[in-house]
C-alpha cells in the first residue's frame, strides 16, 4: 500500500473521496439487502461525514501550517471548532444531504502566523 505524502494535497483529497464513496456504497448495499434500517443508515452516513470532516480539517490545517506557519493563539489547541446543524447535527443524514456547518475560531486579534510567508490570523482561519 502506498503512503500519501503530506504535501500531496490532491492525493489526500482523492483518498478521502475514495473513502467516502466506498463507505457510502457499503451502507447503501446493506440498506438494499435489508440489513440496515433507515435510522441506522442515517446514523452511519452521519458518522462517515464526521470522520471526513475530521480528516479534512487535519489536512487543511497541515497544508496551511506548511504554507504560512501556525497562527498566534490564546492557550493551547487549534482554537477552532466546527459545529454541524440540520441533518448532520441531528444525526439524520441521507444520501443527498448537504452539510450545514458553522466554523468558530478564537484568534488573537491583529495577530499573524509565524511562518516565512506570514498571513493575518483571521485570513488563516478563513
């Protein structure tokens, strides 16, 4: 099995698309065969979305960090949260559902990243 390079953003996105497609196909096949109820289907689709969001956030953070450095923050941790509303928040996703997301950050106002190609903190999080 080939390992993905941290700076190969396109390969990482391809791997995430493959992950999504293969896992959604498994859920659909299980539903069609009668092994999963509608409630369990929505649970599993929601869990797939949560895993993907977690990984996309990690990939985006690493990519931005490599380009611009780390943002000035209060305390430790990323200072960033993603909240799911609608069907994602209610664990009710369907095959055609979109994701209603809100992104919140706690950034040092007027601060900037510590990289060679520094950007304003608000730009980094946006």
